[in-house]
């Protein structure tokens, strides 16, 4: 497998190490800083003679690369535009998550992907761990009052980030949000506690998510010795806790603790995040995955970015934010534009009516014949604009609908 690199970061370096171990090689490297390139060479991931600053246009050529890995370090507008062009060309892409905490950019890529049929695979493998499927099954049983732990009262996720600055915390949340969505469903409302608009860091941030089952889901930042997370299902008759390390191949631990004081059941299972992503890439043409949980798609990644982008707004307003389940597409954008344009036409028509009445009155008093004719033409002007506006509404009917799109 010939790999193209567009930027890099820790996730992409781990993914690249797994790909090289399976026989892959870096054929083209773009937008790599000297330090990252030296680290990749030291780990034997690429040749020292490889140019680290090739043009991104070479990544569009399928004869040079089979897949493109995109990293988030030193993210810039030039790399963002390169990703647009690469996805538009239909190339398979694996991206670090999150690349950019911009909802608009994420959904723009989603619309481009829908047109080009490109595979855009986010680095979000955590939901594929078998323990996540176990938590999901316990939650569903709890909601149906059939769980050995009784009804599930709440889901709590404690994140121990490497850094507490706003950007680092929001990026950590965007990754964890995909795991919470996979277990509890897509939230409908987001609210925050423990942070102020003037805070440069989020050391005490708590995010409350209200999902479709009305089950409270809480994500909070805590301090700890090692970066990682703890995900807990709080039941009537016990608690289930999942320890999630940050290492790419570290073992996860699931602890089921009944409330009756009986010994806990503890299970440990290793998880290789990079190989999980590579396995998805190798079967990207499959209609469905055989994993216990469906893999994350770019639409899922865009949704987590939207959730992360909502946190500063909630902090600034000091209240909860309702989340709308919008389907972002070119047709949806067209309808939104037409709705805004329709409102503008109504307001402009009212303003034109007032001006025409004023000009007509002045022209009549001054004996200005041309002014009277001009003022009297306002109904025809509005009618012409309305006819043109209504004619635009048939444009979606003239565009052939694409075939059903696969999720990746």
C-alpha cells in the first residue's frame, strides 16, 4: 500500500507505524515539519531521502498513492483546502480526529464526500472495542428493566486530558463524544457547568448531554496521574466502569460491581486502535461492517465537531443549547438559501411599497409625469421578482438524484 501523508500528528504516526508493519510505505509526504519528519525517519516509517514538502496535488494522482493520511498538527487553511480537493477527487482518506474544530468545514467535507463518493475515514476506533458493545447492551437492558444492575440512572465519563487549555479539552471531548453517542444515542441538548467565558483553561468543565432516552449523560474534566478516561454506567443495583487508556495498544479494563457487596467481575482486553482503523480501511467497499458496533463515519465525526463547537457557546450564554438534527446537503443548503431570500423579498417589497407611495405623492404634487409612471410600476416590479423567485424552486427537480451513498 502506497501512502500519502498530508501533515501529521500522534494518531497518524501510530497509524503509519501499523501500516508500515503490514508492508505499507510512504510514497508522498506533504506539509511535514522537520521535527515530525525526523521522528518518522527515526522510527523507520519513511526514508530519509523522501521529500517532506511535496505538492499536495500529487496526492490526487491514484498512480502515486493508494490512500492519504491527514494529520492535525500545525493545521492551516492551505491544508484544509487540500483536503477539500483530495476528497473532491474521490481519493480514500484517513483523517486524524478532530482535524479542525469548525462545524462548517466538517459539513462542507461531508457534502463534497457525498458528491464524489470518496471514503473519508475518521480516526475514531474506540466504539469498536467489544467492551463498548457490552455497555450498550447493558444500557438497552437497563432501559427495558432487564439488566442485572437494574435500571440505568446515569452515564458518567471522566476525562483526564494531557492539557487543560480550551483547544485540548474541546478536542478530547470531540473524540469522547463519539463514544457517548455510540452508547447513549445522539443528544438533543447540551449544557455546561464549571467554566466562565473568560477562562483560558477548562480545568473544571462539566458537559451535560440529554439524549433521546432522557437518560442524563455527563462528561467532565478531572485531574489524574495518567491521561485517559473512565466511563461508568450507574445502575440501581450496581455500577459498570470501563477504564480507557490513551495508549494506542493499551488494554482496557471493564469492572462490574454489584451493589450487594459481592466480588466485582473484572475483565481486561487489549485494543489496537491503529489496526482497528486499518481493518476498516481494508474493507471500505463493504456495505456493512461485521463489528459489534457500527464504525464511525465522517458524518459521525462532523457531528462530534458540532457538539464540541457548541460548548463555548453554552459557556458564553450560561445556558443549555438545543441541538437540531439537520441533514447537511446541497439540497438542504439550497432550501435554506431560498428561505432566506424569500424573507428578503418580502421585506424589500414592503420597503418598495412605502417608497413608491412617497415618490408617487411627491411626483403628483410637483406635476412630474415620469415619477408618477415610475411609482405606479411597483406592482409589476414585485410580480416580476416573485415569478423569477418561484422559477428557481424547480431547480432541484432538474438535478438528477445521486444513488444511495455509503456511510464512509
